[in-house]
């Protein structure tokens, strides 16, 4: 019954076992994945040599491709490879003398190298990474460089001292003599290390460089080591051929047994790749400085960081300035803004204060109630003005002296919004004029003036029995602004051609306002007995004063104004040479005028409401002042 | 070259018309007066045409707001509807027809009077806020002047015209006829000077509102 030796523990197992009975390691022949690979390999077509791609490589097969494919010319093959080939040729020829291939090596050194190789071969199958992927034992690894060194010609199978390491005569130290010699700082005289000639090495060269070349890492390919492809192939073939010659399993997959002289990861990461010094000058160990700072503090002989840091060189900061257009910059800004907005939390919307417009509604309510209360209830009642404006008597006397055969002209130049005030003020004057029986005519420079005049005059016309067309007439709208007033003052009949709201008999007869009995004797502005301008704006008053004043002649010009327009119109009246002959302003003056006239009209009707509204306004303002004072005092107390 | 000639023609026309109208104030010649009246009639016709142009422009602006559904387009629609109704009624029945007078007496007059009433309330509210929130010298001055003018204008309570009430009326008249009238005269003087300067600049073709 055949036995299978465990690649892990080396103990024998039955050939039917799939795993090791001692350590449980899967045996190579029984692994599923190995079987699958083997089946695939069996199914594949044989290679050029008629063998499977996974078949052991024979030395002849290794050399054959190089020769057949042209490989390397004889002169291009490195010296160390030539020595290997010579060694193989000597093996095939049974010769043991490799001294010719190893100039500079003494026989003792050769023997010790051979001893090291024998040590590796004598411990059975070459270890390494087994099927299970486990590493080899450290003791096995210790012999691995020697194996490689043997491949470079430092040892021979035919040496008489070739023996396993366990059987060596120097077991006490655990270090073979050849390894002790290799640790010496200076190589043997005349020895030419593999990997280069003596001239390639710097003066005082690195003693460990050849060893590093020989210490190929376990399982690392030639590409990973930076070895050319052709060299990697040759090395694998060489090793396989050597093992084959020794009747052992090919060691192509067998890694070296020595631990790789690796640097710590952090140190390897810090290793300068492109050093700024082409030649590294390594001082003696005693002369090397000890790193004082950084992660390498306390270590000797490390590369100095100061030259790299402090060496003057071109700063990379600012060397890369992007050429950005305005549009790209704007887009970048927009992107940044978007990101910022996404990152920033949106503040909660402040809770909107449900604020009632209390003051607004309260003031409106107070005003409306105050104005409506006297009309609805008759209270409160305000005393009639005991004093009248000083100009009121002059105006009253002026109207009282007007000739009764000449019509009075009323200019209604105010908007319907001012009807509440100006209807009452104008009504007082109109009532006096109509009371005297003067013919009345109206005109307006506003589109709404004509119906406004009709509306206002109708109230007093009915009171005094005035008839449209005979006692009063409406000229209507005088369009054109100042030019129209100028034209009307110069030629009234040319400025207004038809009239407004004429009686049907006049319309049917084709008559105009100038054909009415009221205006039949009027051809200029001076033909009127009086011109009364009813307006709420100082501009209109100024317009009539300036444009029509020169055409009035002896006809008096009277202004019926709202209280707001009084300050700007009064200078025309109070001048040394007045341009206005009379002025009637505001509701109090209208009430006083009605009192003087002896007939009450709209002014008196609105007197109590006017008084209550004014009183409410005063109270509201006082309340506002008090409220502000209270807030100020409270704010000071809180402060 | 052509532009210079045209501008010179326009300036000559404006200068001639202005001088003739101005001359009519000082020279009592029938030719000059007749020509001045003719120019004034043209001006009135142009002003009436300008009023129509303004009316069309107003309608177009609000029609654009309605067609684009801008903010407040509903009000613009009401304005256009009222304009069309009033215009059609006035054109067909006349501006002094009963229906036109009805629209004025029952729509326009109350609406504009109500707007004036709202304005009085708004002004009163503004005064309240001024005296309630601003605590400085000007708000105090505003409060005092307003109270004095109101007290001097408003009817006296109690049915009496006491000496205090008479004093308030005199104080009110002093404020209105001295301080306010003094400021108004200054304004009127400035307006008169400005109008005179503007008229002279137009007559001398320095200002050319008709185009250069």
C-alpha cells in the first residue's frame, strides 16, 4: 500500500486519504480544485512538445525554446546564466568540477555552498507554500537563499560534503559556515557577485545587494520583482531542471525558504522613489546620524528628510492656476452655492404674528361713527360760528352789489371727491346769487366738471325756481388746459361752441348755449357779472388768475376753495394789488356765509358731522400721543 | 444738413407763434388778436387730440395686463369694461343724456367721495402712528400744530364762543395765514420765476420740446 506524505507535516498517509490524518491538511492529490485543474489540463491539447502545460518542465524543454525561438544569443546571455548552463552541461556529462565556472571562489567555499544545498535537498520535498497556502517553517526558510545561491553557481550537487543540514557538523550555532562567511562584510577576494560587475558597484558598495537579489520573495513573479520576463522564465526552467536532475519534484512552485528581507510598510511608504541624489553615499554606521524627529526618531542611517524639505526648489503652490472664464466661475459659484444650501439647514420660518390692524380699524370706526352720529341722531350739536372770517363780509357785499342783468359764471373745477366740502361751500355763494335772481352759467376745465355743475346747481335751482336754458345754462367741458382758459377768456364763444345739458327745445331748434337768454349778450369774459372759480387745487386757481385775469376787466374774480387750498391761494387775495376779489374757504366760512345770507343750506347740514369728525381726529391724535408716551415710559422701566 | 434745416424751421415756427401770442397781450391790433385766437384754437384742438391719445394709451396698457393676466388684471378688466360702457353710452346718447348723468351721479360721484373719505382716515392713522412711534422734536411739533389748527377750525363744543375759542381761532389764523401763507408765497414766487424762465427759453429756442 502506497503512502502519501503530507505536504504540511510530512507524515505518511494512506494513498486513499484525502486529508492528512495527523494535521488535517488536505492532501494534494485529493483536492477538488487540484483535480479540476488536472482534468482541465488533461483535456487540453498538448503543447508543442507534446506535453501538457502543467507537466513538469524538463531542462531540455527549457533550453529548447530559447534556442528554437532564437532566444538570446550566446553573447547576450549573462554571465551567471552561462555558468548555470555550464553547470547543467557538466551535470549531464557527470563532471563535478565547476571551479572553472566560478573564478574567485575557493574550494572550501564551494563545499560549504554545496553543503547548504544538500541541506535543502536532504529534508525532503522542498517546502514553501503548500496546497493549503501555509508558510514554511523558519528553519526551512533559512536554507532557501543557499538554494538560490547554488543556482547562481555557489554550490554543486557533486560536492562530497553535500549533506542535509541536520547532519551537518556544525549544529551548535545553527548557522552553517557558508552562511557565516556570507555575513562577513567583505566578499571574498575576486568574487564577482551576481547581478553586476565590480565596476557597477559604488565604492564601499552595499554588501547586502547581492543577497537581496538572491532573496526572491515567495510566490512573487518576475514582473513583481522587476526582473525581465526572459530572466524569470530562465530561472524557473533552471530550477525545475535542477530538481529534475536530482530526481525530485520540480520546485518551480516551491518558494525560497528564507524570510524576505522586507521593510515595514510604513518605512517602505516613506522610501524615496526618485532620490535627488544619484549616488547614495552611505557612511559608516558610527558616522551616520541618528534621526531625532519624526517616526524614524532613534534610527541610525535613515535618509535625511531635511534636504528634501529645506532644499530650495520651485514651489508647487500657485504653479497651477486654472484659467477659468467668467461663465465657468459663475457656474462654480452656483454649484458651491447649491452645495452650501444643501448643507445648511433651512431656518424655520418665523411664526407669523397674526396681527389685526386694530388701530386702523379702530380709527376708521371712530371717524365714521363720529361723522354719522350727528346725521342719524342729531347729537352732538355744535354751536354756529360766532366769528366769521374778515374777508367774508367783503365777499358778501360784492355779491350783493352785482348787476342783476349780467350773468354770473361759476367755474366748477373740482373732482367729485371734493363734492362733500365744496358743494356746501359753493352752495352758500350760489344760494346768494340765485337769491338775487342773477342768471347763472357754468363751465369746467375738467371732464367731470359739467355733470358736477349740473348736480350742484340743480339743488339750488329748484329752491329758487331757476329754469334750465332761460335762467341758467351750462357751457360744459372746456378742453385744452391753460390754452383753453386763455382762449375762453379772449373769445368765449370761440372756445365753447355748443353747451351742455341744454333743454330739448333748444336742441331741437339747433340752438347753442350762447343762444340762451342767459348768455345772449355775452361775448367776452368781462360781460359776466362775476366769475367764481370753485376748486380744491391751487394750480387751478393760479391758472384762472394768470390766464383769465387780464380779460376780466371790471368783472370780479372770486375763489371758492377747500380748506387745503387756502394757504396757496390767499396770497393772490392779500396782495397789495389783489388779483382775487373775494375768497370763500372751508365749511366754517360757508356756515358763516349762510348765516349772513339768512338761508341755510348744505353747509349747515354738515356742520355737526364736520365738528364731530374734527373732534374725533383730535382725540385720535391725543390718544396716539398718549400711547407713545406710555410705551416710552414702559420701555424705560424695562431698560 | 437736412436736420439742421428742419430744426431751424421748427424753431422758427415755435418762436413766431410764441411771439404772436405774447404780443397779443400788449398790442391791441385786430390782426394780432385774431392770429392769437387762431393759434389758441389750434392748441385747444391739439390738447383734445392728446386727451384722446392718452385715453387710447390707457386702454392699451390695461388691455395688455388683461391679455397677459398680470397681477391685478381683474381691475384692468373692470376699467376697460367701464370705459367701453361709458364711451358707448356717451357716444350714442350724448354726454348729457340721462343715462350718462345717472352713471355720474350714482357711480362716479359716490365712489370718488368714498375714496376721499378713506384718504381722510388714512391720513388720521398716519398722524396717529407718527405721534405714537416717533418721539422727537418734529413729531411733537407736528402734534402741536395739528391740534391747534383743528381746534381753531372745528366747531366749538357747548354752543358758546368763549374767549378761549376765539383765541384758538386767532392762533389758527396766525398759523395758517402767516406761516403757511409765507411758505406758499415763496413757492408761488419760485413757480412764477420758473414759468417765466421756461417760457423765455422756449421762445429763444433754447428748449425745444417739439424736437430738435
